[in-house]
């Protein structure tokens, strides 16, 4: 697989997207002291941002297919960077909530647009999406480490300002690339591909219905684990406020190691039954969530790694199913619907965690893990009804 400049920019965008959305859950641990609020109260401020992360995917996908995917990616880099900087300069809870909302609006652009661009061209789609997914989860991994380090060393505001300025700089480089000779040729090739009116696969309705259900429920699982993990480690493994670099590094290591599961899964689904691989991962999820319900210490750390490997490993599966079953000219909109459903359900995670954590009836994270186990069981049941695998020659026909 050729790692060209365009692919590297798209991968970097995936990392930036997830990093920006997950800086706040870690920074909130430090912000609580300065703002005189509990962790649950502060976490609730990000609710609107997570709703926008899903809701704005649909107009972003529509604009990308109708206007320009390249221009939308430029808007993503510059917009999310500017919103992060403004959040870091915010004064008071209302301004912080507004900044987080703006981050969510611009973050919504990447998944329907960037993933459609990565999946363009047929071939080993699973492998490309797997590599791209690793970059996205490197952003997930970097968020707690970077936010904890900057918040402890320079104050929580720098946790937003520093990555925000970096994103704006990457956006400037992306614009220059798109204006180069190679960039213009790639843009023209993408436009031509979208104009080719290929037909969807024969079983696309059934497949997409299962994909949309799985990603909606999976969105709850993904956000539950990635948002709650810093606080879970703070309470069950190592106090984050007492050793920010140690705890933040441990959380980042879990995310980073688990992210590479996507590459392995990408290779597997390009060669073997995607339905079988999907079922193995979801059944594994059920077992790990049940075991994690009451785990602490090193056991919790090991289960967290297994948990994130299984959760991250499912990402290229659903994205590949969309790519294999939809024609290029409306793929961004198909991804937009997928991510609207995913993030709409995921937006419920923040108030759920906030309420469970504030409950006086025992450990709220135990209940959260049991809910995730039930959600994983529902996904496994849906995955069992996926159509029989198509041969490799038919996979490329949809592209």
C-alpha cells in the first residue's frame, strides 16, 4: 500500500479529530479544582458538543458529495483548531460549553468526508481503513496523555490551545497540497470517480440496516470506554491528579496498543468472512465487559487493554461494509447517516456517565460495564444476520 501525501493528511485528520473530542474528559479532572465543580458537572458541559459531533455529520456528507471533499477537509482542520483555541481562552462554564459545541460541529466533518476519501478506489479497502483507524486511535491515545501533561505543567487552557494551533497549521499545509500539481490531479480523479454512476450491491439495504444498527449501539460502547477510561483509571488503578504523567501515560499506552488491532482486522476482513470476524470480536466484548465490572488494579489495566482492542477492532469492519455496498458518488452521505446514528446514540454517554458517577448506589462504572455488555450482545445478534460473504471479485465491483 502506497503511503502518499494525501493519505498521510487524511490519517492525520483522523488523529486530530479524536484527539480534539477527547481532550476535555481528561482536562475536566484538573478544571474541576479551578472552577469549583465536580467532575460530573463539568463533563456535562460537553453534551452539546457530542450531539453536534453526530448531528452535523449529515450536512457535512451532503456538502462533500455536492461541493468538494477537499475543501471540507480544509474547513475541518482550520475550524476545529480555531474552536479549540477559543475553548482554551474561555472564561466560565457557558463559554467553555460553547467552545466544546464548536469543536463538535467541526469534528463532525471528518468521518463522513475523510473516511469516504480513504475508501475511494477499491482494492484492499479493509487494510486502508485499518491503517487510517490506527491514526484515529492514536489521537484517542494521545488525548489523555497530552491533556494530563499540559494541564499539570502549564494549566488546562494549554491542553486546548496547543493542539488547536497545530491543527490550524496542518490545515494550511493541506490547502497548499491541494493546490499543488499532485493535489489537483488527485482531486480531479476523485471527482471523476464520484461521477461514475455505479450501482450498489444487491443486498445493500439489508447490510446497511445491520451496519447502521451496529454502529448506533457501538457508538455508545465506543464513547463509554474512551470517555470514562481516564476516570476509571483515576478511581480503580492510579489517581490521575496525584500522578498525571504516570496515569496519563498508562491510559495512552492502552489506547495506542489497542489501536493496532485495526490493522490486523483490516487484513483479516480483506481475506476472510467479515461476518465471522465481526462475531468473534463482539462475543469477546461481552466477556470482557462482564469481567471488568468489578475489576481493579492490574486486572483492570489488562481488561482495559482487551476491551479497547475489541472495541477498536470493530471500526474498520462497519466502514468496510459501507464501502463494499455503496457506490462512490453517494458514499460520503452513506457514511454521514452511519455516523449520525453512531454519534447521536454516543451523545447520551456523557449524561449517563455523569448520572451513574454521581449516584450514591455503589460504583457507577460497574453498571456502565454491564450496560456495555448488553449492547455488545445486541450487536452480535445483528451481525449474525449479515449476508453471506461475497467473493473478492464482487467486492471491487461496487467501487
